[in-house]
């Protein structure tokens, strides 16, 4: 698994320049984002860690997702992604967080679609929440890798916008 080196370096440099930290909460990407952050130059200076939380009980227990909401949406919704992002940032005491939830294979719960929700939080506020949909015939690993690359690109853009404002 190889991620775009320039994206990783840009994220690393941006977080070090602003002296900010990040934590990750993953479901559908199942550790791919955590792997990407661990490969960034000087990761230990800004990457606090993350968790892969796959099941409803763990999302409720560890990330304080509403059980009712989780049961209603099979743990996959924009609101669940937001809750995961906010609570992983709080748990790790980080400035930034990224969360993912969704499907990498089509199934009845997803209406036979392949999609993910992801959220970014910054200093206790959700600043981005998006849904990304892929072709239903996308292979599971390819979906996870595509989600990861897309999310990293979006995060780079958010950091770039923040640095321009500062």
C-alpha cells in the first residue's frame, strides 16, 4: 500500500507548522488512514493515534455514538461520522480528527451500494462532512484504498485553506 508521497509530506509539514495534532476513528477504512498517518515524516510530533471501531457496541461504548441512531442506520450515517470525529478528538486530546464509516461491499443494509461518510473536526467543531459513493462492483480493498486517498486529499485541502487564512 503506497500513498501519494506529496500529500503525506504536505499534511505532515502543515500540522508541524501549526503545531497541531490529529487522531483518527475508522470503520470502513479499517486502519488505512492510521497506516497513512504513521508513514508521514515526523508522525510522532502530530499524530496522536487512532482506533478502528467496526461494530455497533464498540462505537457506542468507545465513541459515544447513540445506540438508537446506530441501530437505525446500521452505524452508517453523516451523523455517526460526525459523532465519531468529535469524540475521537476528545478522547485523544487532539486539535484535528478524521472519522470514516460506510460500506466497502454492497449489501442489503447499503441498498447494494458502496459508499462512505467521513468527517473532519477541528477544535471541537465539525468542519467537513461528506458522502463518497463508488461503483457497486468496486472490490472491497480498492474501495478502502480509494476512500483513504480521497480523504487524505480532502484533508490536505482543508489544511491548505486554514494556512491561507492564518
